[in-house]
C-alpha cells in the first residue's frame, strides 16, 4: 500500500503562455518588509536637491584640493581689501580660525568640555610678552619666544589634563573653568611682584620677526597667519586621520567601550589637552605680537564664547567648518561694532536672520502667512498708537532701516533732556519680547503661529529702538539666535556630520 506524502507537491511554474494578461503586466511597487517606503522616497527626493548635489560634490573633492582652493582665495584678499578691513576682517578671521582649530581638537575630536581654553592662549601671550618686551630687559627674538610660549601652554595643558584625566563632562568643565578664573584673577588683580603688570598688562611687545626681519605691516601679519593656519589645518587633519585621532573619537563617543577595546582613554585625553593647549599658546603669542601688548581682558569669557560659537556653527569636529564659522562669526561681529558704520549690512543681517528663521516653518505657505500677518499687525498697531496718543510716540527715526519703517513700527522720538524714548519704553519692549518668546515656545500648532506674529513685531521694535545702537550686545544676541536656529535645524552644524545618539 502506498503512503500519502506529508508535503504537497511543488506547483509548476507559470510560463508566459499560461499566464494571464494581468499577471504578465509588471507588478506595482508595494511596501517591503523592513523598508519604509515613505522614508525611502523622501530621501530620494532630498538627494536630488541642489544642496544635496553640492554636498556630495564637496565630499568627493579631495581634501588637499579644498585646502589649496582656500589658500589661493585667502592669498588674494590683501590685494582687493583696504588696510583697515584687512585688519578687522582678514587678520582676525584667520586668528579666530587658528584658535578654533585648537579648540576643535579638544572639544570636537576628544569630546572634552574645556572652559579654560582661552586662559591657555592668555598664558602664551604673557609668556611671549615677558620674553619679548623691555619688562625684564630680555627682548628675545620671536623665533625663540614663540616655541617657549607653546611649551609653557602645553605644560599647563599637561598638568590640567593629568589632574582631571578621570573626569568627564561637567566635572572636567568645572576644573578648567576654575583655571580660567584663577588666571584672570592673578593677571588682573593679585600680582604683588608686578609680574603681569596688573590691569595695564605688559606693553611694548616686540613684533614677530622672521630671520631678523620684523613683520609690522598688516599684509605681512596676514600672510604669517595664513601660513600658520594652513600648517595647523594640515597637522590637525593628519592627526584626525591617524590612530590617535580614531582613539579620540572612540573615547568621545563612548569612553567605556573604548576602554574595553584596549584604548588608553586617559592617555589620549591628556594628549588632546596638550595639543590644544600648544595651539592656544601659539595663537596667544601671535596676538600679543600683533596688538603689541598682553592684557588679561583680551582673554575673557566673551572671547571664549566667540571661539565656541565658531566651532559649533561650523560643525563640531569639522576642520572646514572652522573656517566657515570663523568667517561668519567675525564678519558679523565686525559689522555690528559701533565703530564700523555699516547700517545697511546690519539691517540685512538682522532682518535676513528673522526671515530665514520664519522660512523654517513648514509648509512654506505658513511662513508666508506669518510674514503677511506680521506686516498687517504692525500697520494696525501703528495706526492705533498714532490715533490715541501724541505725535511724539510715532515720530522717531529708525536706527538701521529707512524712514519708511517709521510708518509701520512704533518708534518714539528721543527726549532731548533725558536721552530716553518716553521713559521706560525700551525696557518695556525688551521685557515684553522676553515674555513673548517664552510664551511662543510653550505653545503648539496654530496658537504658536498666532503668538509668533506679535513676537516678531516686538523683535523689530527692540532692534530699532534699542539693539541697533548697541553693537556688542546685539552681536551676542544675534549669535545666540543664529545658533539656536541652527541647532534646531542642523544639530551637527553647517558642515558637521550627523551622529545617532540613543538616550
């Protein structure tokens, strides 16, 4: 007797002759297991945008060619820029880039939150000023003094790194912040033996010399900084690609896993602190030679904020992002300085930043709706104030925009006796703006869009009545808004690489 098999027979494969016309037609695209069709289609659309094409082109371009293009463009700057602009925009952009390269090693590569970095630059400046000035009657040449300044700063970095080698995150930041405050206190107030000159600093510092030739002109100093920045960028790039650079990134992402993979975490942290400190000492010595003095107020917390803003804006861990961030931050800072009369540039920076932030609202038609509502809200408020108060409440002159803005924004005239705009009007506007920002951030959906309209209007009032005339405060506020918007849109910065983090 034959047994019935447990498994069914394999069906015969359909041939084109046996298939129906519907079966012969190509199968429609259906969802596949493990594949999100919507995400895949969205990524495919994004990959065809101009920004994505430019990004892929930059990624495929050799790094040596990128550096060569930058050096070629930077070398031509002194030939089409005036001497004053070369000092403000060219020299300080390169100086900020050099300092940010050193901070990028500590923060971007090794992941150490160093808040005493700027004090290491000050230590290099005071070392150079002590040896290359009449203070102690030495006047050594820069060829001998700059390496000593780098060595002194690196030694202090070694001491800090070794003392805090087992600390992470906020604890490391507290130790370095204590060093920064101790440096500022010692150089500015507590100096019984007049080593640092107190608040006056160390003046009459000798300029940088190169084989006996003093570099005194702005063009010579600019090319010196260009050579220094190029060498630092190349050295930092090779360090990041080396075994040590991979160890830095490994312990930055997960120190416990790096230690388990036999990476000497404490040793690579100390090495990053030493290298960053050496770069800071080099930059501090060069700055002391450029300005001709070493003063403790030049190495304060606001200066540290600027360097951190450069690293964050360009992208933490990105060498090319350092140059982009230094250019944006320094140019913005210079244009907003009171001594630089650039009202048109200030206006474009402020209103351009506002428009860019509004355009981040998706879909785009909501952005247009918010802008149109803000314009209508402004005209309505101006008409109500003009009809219910005296003419002095709307007869003021805008500080950065044209006279046409006075028909939309409420700008009171200045009282000649007190110099104020109707008493505490500016303070009320400022407080109201802070309150509206908090309220807008706490709302959702259409309520947030509705609250955004008066918030934008108060922002313009605060700018035209108060902030446009105070370049220093405005610059830091603008940096804060710029970084907040960037972190919301691209947490990795402009040129940084996105990282996946599981919390």
